[in-house]
């Protein structure tokens, strides 16, 4: 049997030749070889041919391919082997393991995995451990093989979901293979560890102990000679890493402090034995050893944090060891391993219950802040003007920047324990120290030791959100110092700007300090540095957002600055500074809004028209599209409160601008980014001004309808959905006639879309399908009583089924969400029942159920096919929910449809027994007084997951499961 019904010539020489072809540079030949090898791995011939390759080939690559293929066969295709032949397969594997015991190791490990997976599924094999030990023999090479098998066995058993055993059989086999063998395995490992000096420091020994700690109580290992073996392994460079991981796992297994306190008392002294090695490894520059030891301390700390909070004196040596690791980490190699511990400890110490521990350990966090302030410094250079401190290695510099943000998080943890004032005091002292030591040496061209000034600024920025607006002690001392930061050093100026931007809420509560900070930001826009410009724009936005009520007198002057600086900025900074001024304008009195919108936006509209008149290249058109976004910020943020009986001054202004946007849209209807930006602008107008947009509603609907018909772009549907929501019938102040016209407008858009879907394949318009079904979710929510009885309802459903044949996540998710909402209307709890009467809901329920009786089988077929073959993984949950809803609504019919669909699977990919087993279990769970829908969902998920792992979608199509092409006659 070959997967997907594919048969072919799979002779060993042909397989080996295909592998050689994979090394060639010919792309077409490599693809053909890959297709051939993929089919071979699914075929029946793979059983004998892989064993033949392993027996005869001397090529390590061919051996590994054969072993990996054999693993896949045993995992997924063991049903191809009769029960009578399983012992022969087991014996063959043992012979192969004896052959490959000396290596290569990758092949040996894969064969051990093969044997472990076979042991799980071969339920008649009861003496697994003794027979493997006996079958492999007692020489040194066999020991390595036995250790590999022992290591992989718990891993394969606990990951047994990929093996097609029932839950009951898997649970029983787990007990037989692991729990019943645990004591014997521990004794085997003890005997091995004491057998020779080489065995005592064999990394495989510690990897094996680590693996079995999943099954063996850690107290058993901690109170056995194996703990001594692990500690001895930590003294040998060959086994240090594996032994350290083993000891770390032992600590992690004692995370329940109350339950494991006796074991912790055994482990803690042994962990602390490692502390003298911290300094030794730093002196020897043994980075890997330093990492391994620090991980052990970090694992112990993470696991016993509750113990530290309860008994700080008893665990204090462990905390000090972690602090020492941080302090001695000159190259920042290991400090990251401690971050989780400091966070967890902070979580406890900030609770009132552990106030005593907090008082005892606050000194530790004080020292930690000093260490972090030092680690936050950029590398030093002899040249004070040197900015590139990473020798041009941008990746290394970016890694350092990311690392600083992680340290900033730990700094905030320390801040919570110590108190904000104490942390800010350390920042203030560091700034004062730099001023006293180096301030007088700073010149217009050089700032000596700027790193020691920049680090506390970064620290201050990191703790910004923790500082209360009422802080009146330290910050009033720091802020006047920051506006004196030398402006000729780019990194210092950047750091100062970022601090100002982070403390804008505090500044709003201290208006006397606003002007010097804001002036510093404004002056920074004269810089040629793109990084400074980006930072200044971001800080400017935050000032405008948090201090808008303080800027009434500057709103006109601000426009002059905005107009002058705008064209100099990079695009993201244009967005930020525009958002800032829009927020300030939005905070003004309603009576001033029209005048201010004209003041700020008329120059933008003039620029827009100039750009539109000269836009000939794609680059020019993208620039035009980006410029439209600037106007949109004003539509988002300038939303005056106006009584419904009065004209909205913002809408009055947008009525003047609307023809310009309409003309641009008409002119550039074939350029997607411009269509998207114009639709986005209109959508925000509807969201911001809601029913006040009524004067523009007719022309807006016409533009959206014409735009969609001419461009076939989903952005027009996206904007339509905003209108549908804001002008639905259940909204206040919406006239019935307007609501009626809006629904007619929606139907026109839906009809146009159905015609498009009838003309084009779903693969040609995935993004439009996504927007269409997101629009339909809103239509179903706000107009169910009109949509469901309409002539479009059934075609929309059929189009959805057709769209499920896509292989892209976003459109499939949108379709499945629509279907999930729709199916609720066939039950008693519809997604958007609104104010409908019970009688109306009964009518809707009847219509939906009738549709499902006619189209339900097609829905089941396409959803199951997607889950087994084509859906992206993130769509599984929604697909499963659709299937489950169908079982709830139409249990008997859905069971029949599922059964028929399974029998449509490509020939040779599923046995009759497997199909019957699934249907039998589903039928059992549907029977009785209470249906177990949760188990049905698990059965379907397990079945589809297993099928998906075994088989790929046929390259020549899905056959009977292919999505039916949608046709629309409307």
C-alpha cells in the first residue's frame, strides 16, 4: 500500500540515487527527488527497503534517512504489519541496534526511538526492559545503546498522542513501561554509575536520569547514590553541562515546597557546594561552566522562591549565590538566567504576608540595582567620540539593546521591593557623580565616559511607569539636570528624550517643569540623526497626549512648528507628530474646532493635492497614500461633543475635504494602498462622528459601492462594515429610512461580491473573502431578521463552503467565525438575538435548519477535509467548533455525513477499521440521556491530527474532497 494511492518503483538503488540527487544544485531535480522520497516514506516498500539500507549501506546520510523513515513507519503505519510479524520486527531492531551501538550516534538514537515507539504499541510485549538489556548485551558499546533507549522511552511514552492507541490502552501501556519499571531503572543506573570511572562521568548517564525524573519521584533519586554521581559529574568538564541540567531538573521537580521540603533540605546543601566554583570559573574564563552553574542556582531559586519568602535566613546563601553570579558576569553571559527568580521573589515580597522577608532581603535588591546599573552601560572606548562600540556588528548591538530591556524589567522588580524613591535616588546619585567627575571635561565635540551617564538615564526610563504622579522629592531634582544633558552626544540626547517621553504624565502634574522639557524636545528636531528625530517625534506625541490641557495657549504656535518640521521627518515620525497635534486640537472647545481643523488640515490637503497631481511612479503614489493617513489622525482624535440637534463642526470641515478624497480615489482606483488609506479615513469618520455623518452618508455609500465594483478590493467592504454597525436599526437617533437604505446598500455590496466569487476562484481573492465574511459577521449580528430570510442567504453560505478550500489562515478564520455565528441561529441562543420576538427567532431557526439539511453535508465535507489536509493549524479550533455545532444541531445527519466524508479520503490513506472505530465511538457518545459533546470534539481532533501527521494532501488534488466551485445566478 502506498499513501494517497500512489505506487511506484521503490528499489533500494533508486532510493539511494534520489538521496544523491538531493545534494545537487538542480532545483527541479531536487524537487522531483523530494517528491519521490516523500512517496517512498509513505509506501509499503519502505519497511523492507529501510532495513536493507541499514544493513548494507555505509553512507551515514543514507543510514540516518532510513532510520528516520523507519521511525515514521512504526509511528504511523504499524497497522501495515500483522500482529504475527511484530516480534520479528522487534528482533530486527535489536540486531540493528547491536550493529549501530558504536555509532553513528544519530542513527543509534533514531533506532532507539523506533524500538521505544514499537514497545508502546506492541501491547503483548510485557518484558520490555529485561529483553532489551539482554538482547543488547553487556559490552561498553551496548551500554551506550541501553542508556539511549532508557532516555528516549519516557519521552516517547509521554508524547504518545501521536500514536494511534486509545486513551485507555495508552494509560495502561504507560503504567507497564514506566511506573512498573521505575525501581528497576534506578537500580540499573546506580549500578552503571558505579561500574567504572568513565561511566561515572558519562553525560548519557545524567541525560537518562533527567529523562526518568518525569516518572521517578525526585526524593528517590536525591536519597540514592545517584545524587552523589550527579555532583561528581559536575566536577568533570565532559559531563558538567549534562549533570548541571540533571541537578536543575531535580530542583524543578521540587517546586511544590510544602510537599518536597524534606527533599529540598537534601538538595540545598548540595547546590550550595557549587558556590566556590563561581569565582573559580570566572577566573578561568570558563564561560560554559559559569553558565551551567548559574542555571543550577537559577533553577533552585525559581523552584524554591516560596521557601525563600517564608524562611529568608535559611535560603539566604542561595540568594547571595545568585547575586554573586550577577555581579561577576562581566560579559553579561549568565545574568539573564536569574531574571525569573528576581521576578518571582518580588511577587512574594510585595505581599503583606512576607513583609519580614522583604525587610531582610531589601539589601539584596539594593545591591542588585547597583549591579544592573553597571551592566546597563554600553561598552567603553578610549575615544570619547566613538559611537560604534560593537565594531560594526549590528546584530550584536541589537542583541545588547534587547538585553537592556530585559534588565530594565528586573530593575522594575527591584524598584517594587525597595520603593521608587530609593531607586530614583540611585539614579540621581549616578548623575551627580558623573557631573562631579566628568562634567567639567565635556566639550562641544566630546563627552568623556558618557556610558556611565547614559546607563542611569536608561534605568530611569525603565522605571517610568512605576513613578507616581505625586512624586515630589527626587524627580524635581533630576528633571532640571536632564535638560542640561550635552546635546552633542547622540546616545545621551536620545536617552534624555526617551526619559522625558516616559514621564509626561508626571510632567502634566508638575506644569512648571513642562516648558524646559518641551523646548528640549522641540530643539531636538533640528538634529540630522534619524534616531533622534524618531525619539523626539515619539516624545512629542506623549507630551501632546498627556499635557494637552496645558497647551491651549500654544495650539496656534504649535501649527507653525508642525508645518515647518513635517516634511523633514521620516514617515513613522510624521504619523506620531501628527497624532500629537491632532490630540491637542481635539482637546479644544467645540466652537474652535472648525477653525483649527482648517488651520492644521488645509496645508495637509494642499500638500495632498500637489502630491496627487505629480504622482506618476509607485513611490510617489505610496507617498500620497501615507499622506492621506495624516488626515485620518485628525478624524480619529478631533471629535467634539456636540448636541445631536446641532451641526458637528468637524463633519462640516470633512464635507469640504470629502470631494478631494473622492477625486483621489477615482484617479488612483487601481492602486491598492491609496484605496485602503481613503477607506480607512472614511471608516474612522463614521466611527468618530457616528450619526453626525448622516449628511455625507449618501455620497459615501455611492463611493464605496462604485469603488468596490471597480477595484474588487476588500477595503471597501471593511469601510462598509463600519456604516452597517453605526447605522443599524437598534442605534439611537437613526431614522428607519436610513437604516433601510443602509441594508439595501449592504445587499448591493454582497451581491457584487457574490458575482466576483462566481467569476474568480477563491485563491485569486483571499483578502477580499476575509473582508467580506467579516462584514457578514456584522450583518448577521445587526440585521439577522433581514439577512437570513433573504435570497442572498443560501448563496452566501455556499460561497463560504467554497472558500474553505483556501489554505490561508485569515480568510478561513473569517469564514469559520461567520459559520459559527450562523449556526447559533439554528439553536436557542443566537449570537445576536437583539429585540426580536420569540416568534421571529423560531422562524429564523427554521430557515437555518432547512439550509443545513440541504447544505450540511457539503459543509461537513469541506470542514473535515480542511482539518485533515489543508487548514492552517490556527484554524483547527474554529473548524472543530463548527463540527461540534453541527453534531449538536443535527446529530444523526452529521454522523452520516462524517462517515461518508471519511470514505471519500484518497484511496489507501485510511483503513476501514479506523473509519468504523471513529464512527462507532461518536455514535456511542451521542447515545443515552446526555450526549458527551466534549469527547466527540476530542475524538474528531485526535482523528484529524493523526491523519494530518500521516498523510499530505495529494499533489494531484483532493479528489472528491475538492471544494466545489461556487456559482451565483443573481
